[in-house]
């Protein structure tokens, strides 16, 4: 009964979608793409709100220090770039070596800010805050591809105040950089599907390449999306355009790695460490470690192998071999490992209690319920945005099953990319029936 309501009478979109190409069935309630001239006030306000919240939180926590080992790694790599040493890290045996353990865009952007304003912790965190604050206006633009402005604004506000993203976006981690670039890639992809052409598809590929330079997860998502676009538009051109744009961005990084290590390294060399850390006999035997990750350096037998290696490529290959040898000898543990990783990553009830559990339940738990309801009642329906969302989701599921999901922090991109669909469910299944009932009661229909 709810699905028969005249939903277009609630929050009429600013304009109809007249730019839908052949191959994509147009929908009457698809709004046209937002523009800077029409939406600049909302975009600026969302950015300033997100920025002020992050600066306030960072000032309260202390801007002049780096929190956590991962954040310190990226800060140190950025400092190495500023000092002209390149991306350098110490190997387990203590010797410094050019590194490709992590993707380079996070330390590179940090280094740009530190080069201008100084190599202090405060500067590095302000760079992370400023770039992460772009996610809120980008979310507004993304949500605006499937809903009217006032509801897209709600999605942008949700992104600005999302507690988990807010907490991690004030640190020198990948999340403050990856999520805005991921949103930019999604937005460019939607535009390429609404206005297909080699130029728009190439631009989307460039955006996906930039996202992949922040985190490797973006590359498999881009591959899946390119294939999906090709099938949807019934053309090979989207695959070519996205591929060319992505390759253009990743080629300098891959070339540098080939010159350093003598072998192709397309993305990063963290795979072996992550793969072994989540696929080993220790996490299988200990119920407390089910679905978790342990540092190979903390296990004596793995540490001994790592110390013998002379560069990160050797370390990556050695750790990958250890884990693969274990899995080949114990294939029966593979389904349990995958299931435990997915379960630990996706559960809205965390192992830790108190405020952390409450925040996760109130954000991710509610969103998960809304998306599930939206799938059942049809508010989550086909659009270019849904295609991009599914590509990101499938890529993340696959990578988590193979490697590890980093629990709450690793789920942030997935939560945020599904946020517009949660808002859409509230709009169509909650607000629309109430508004329709109220209009009928007031005699407006």
C-alpha cells in the first residue's frame, strides 16, 4: 500500500532528469545534477560545519601530537618527503629502505601542507581535517542524484557529524583522504552514466585512480564499476574510459615501484602482512581472535623470517607464502576464517561496550536496518548511484573475506556510501505517508 503513494507530491525535485542516455531507463523522480551556481551556499555551509566540528574536536583532544602508530607512520612518511628522502621506512632488521607498504597520496598531501606551513603535528592534522571536511559537501552532491535538495542536505549533515568518521578524520590516517576521493569518484561516475561520453568516463577513471592512490580498495571497485557501466550502457566505451583514466594516475606510482624493487608493484606491499595477520593458526585456535588480525612482527617465527629480508617486496612475498602454505595444509579452516572476518566486520554490536557500542548501534545499526527495509520495500532501487554503491560494497566484501576489515574503522566508507539510501528510506517510507495523510486530513487532495 505504501508503494502506491504519489511520492512525487512530497518534496518535488528542482528539475527533471533530461540527460539520461539510452541504456538507462529514466525515472520521473530522478533530480537533475546539482551545480555550483545553484548549490554553492549549501556546499560552503556543509564544508564549514564539518571543518569547525573537526577543529573543535582536535583542539579539545590536543592538536600538537600524533595519536596512534598508524597515524605516526603517515606523518613520518610525509616528513621524509619534505626532507627530500622520499617514502622511506625502516625494515624489521632496522635498515631504512624506500617504501611501498602504503599507497602514496596520503603522505604526499600531508607533505604539501607541511612543506608550506612546517613539519609539525598541528599542520599535518589540519591538512587531514581540511581534506576530510570535503566529504560532507560531496555527500550532498551524491545524495542529490537520487533525492531533492532538502533531503540531500540531510545526508550531507549526516556525513559531517558521523561520529566514527569524525573521530578518525582528525588524525593523519587514510580515511580523511580516501573518503573524499572515493566520493568524488562516485560523483564523477554518476555524471558519466547520466551524460555518457569518453571525456566524462575518462574523468571518472582519473577520480578512481586518485582514490586508489589513497587506498587499494578503490581499484577493484573501479574494475567492477567499469564492467557494470559497460553492461548497463551496452557499450565498451565506459570500460575503456575508466581504464584509461585510472591507468594514467597509477602509472607513475607503479613505474617508481618497478625502479625501486625491480618487479612490478601495482598498488602497495601491505598485502602479505595483512593476509598473514588474519589467516594464521593463532587466530584459528583462539576464540578471542576470531575474525581479528595480529601483527606478524609480534610472532617470533614470522619475525625471524622478516628480519632476513632486504626490502619490502621480499617481506611481502615471504609473509604471503607462509599464510598460503598454512591454508593449503588446512583448507577446512578457510570458510571459518572468511565467516569470522565478515561477522566481526559487519556486526553492529561491538566487542567493546559503553559509548563505543552505543555510537555504533545508533549510526551503523540504524543505517543497516534502514537499508534492509529499503531493499524489502523498494526504496533502494536501480540508479547510477546504486551501481557505484554495489561495486564498492562487493569489492569491500571480497577484500575483507580475503584479508581483513579493520572492524569499525574499515567500515566507515561502506557506512557513508550507503547513507543516501538510508535517508531515501526515511523519506519515502516514513515522511511521505505522514505527509500524504496530513494533506488528506487537511483536505488538500
